[in-house]
C-alpha cells in the first residue's frame, strides 16, 4: 500500500499511510460502493485519518466512479470536512452571540497565544487543532468549549489551562 505526502501550511506532516483494505471495507462493504452514499463514505474516511487525504479521495473517486472534482466540491463546501490534517485533539470554541458575550473571544486569543496557533490551525507537534464555531446550541451554559465532541459548559480560562496543561504533559 502506498502513502501520500500531505501539503500543509505552517506544519510539518509525516507521510500518511493509506490503508486501501480499510478504504475498500468502508466503500464496498459498509456502503456497497453506492455513489449516493459518497458523503457518508467521506465522513467514515475522515474519522479514520482525521482529514481527507488526497490519495484516499482519489481512490474513492475511482471506485465509485464519481469525478474527483465532485468529491472536492463536496469536501470544500461542507465545513465538517478537512483537507488538512487535524491534531490529536480538536478544541472548538463557540463564538456564537451568547458565548461571545460571555468571553469566548478572549478564550480564543488565550489559546492562540499559549499554543502558538491561529484559529483553524494545528500545532506543529500535531497535538491540537484550534477551531472556532458559530454555535454549538448550548447557549444557556455559555461559554462552551468542545474537545473531541465532549462539551465543557460555562468554560473559562482555568478550564482551558487545565486542558492545555494536560496536553503539555503528554
């Protein structure tokens, strides 16, 4: 099985080894090679690699006989897809109105400064990706921070520092 090198900005990426047997399981076994399930296949591939590697996207295109441009159109339209590698942890800070009014903007600045990354970027050691999201639907417990789909309601700088301290200790 061959791999592909990713072309990332601001971070060094190791070569990503593509497991074509696993891709075949996702595409053929889980979804029967049905091109109508393309988005679900893309989601499954992203769960495995934490982004959509170029080689995996090309393989998907060939197997389900959908033009590569169509797959990239979908991947770039939906914010849930990423064409760049994500960190081991994804820290999302809600910046919706309720969270913003309760200080989420300062939280983003604090994380950015401490970890040395801008929103939407990943640390050089690939441990953390910082994202901002428009709303997580938990306004009553704002501000909210989400780490790998675990919600932290009424978050504050201390909450963030605890998480980042644990991250630094790894």
